[in-house]
């Protein structure tokens, strides 16, 4: 399985805009907050693996 790393760039209502940190990219990916851990905030680092987002340790 692939692993992707993101940072929460901003939160817009029910969506969080994520920026990839494991590659060079300025593109933001909108993700429904219901799919993310509830304690996220701007700047939170996330790992996406096996169709789940988790806060990076």
C-alpha cells in the first residue's frame, strides 16, 4: 500500500484543505472533516495509509 503525508493548510467549514508534504506540490486537496481525526487543526501533520488518515507521531 502507498503512504502519503499531508499537512492541514486550512479548514473551510466541513472540509479541510490538505497539502502533500512528501512531494513538491502547491496543490490543495479538499477532504471532508468527517474522514479526518476530530482533533485536527491548521498545521496538523497527517499520514494517509490504507484508506485512513491518522495524525503523524
